[in-house]
């Protein structure tokens, strides 16, 4: 696998039903899964006051 300049590959285990719905969302919206994950992680970081809404890069 090639090297990324601004991204890091990582592995995790996910609830089967959540993953199926996530993949369906990515397919239906035609938004790449990586972009959806970035947005979800940013939302969690805002929720737990790790970053501010203004620091978010994704909508």
C-alpha cells in the first residue's frame, strides 16, 4: 500500500449493523467513507470539547 501524506491508515472493529448502515450511507450519498469518518470523528471531538466547532474542517 502506498504512503499517505496527510492521512494515516488504521484498523478497528465495528458493530456489524452500524457498518452495514455506514456503507449504505456512503453508497447512497456517494461520499467517500473516509470523508464520512473524518466528519464523525470531528463531531465526537466537538461533543467532548477536544476541538471547537470553528476548528472543524468538515461540515
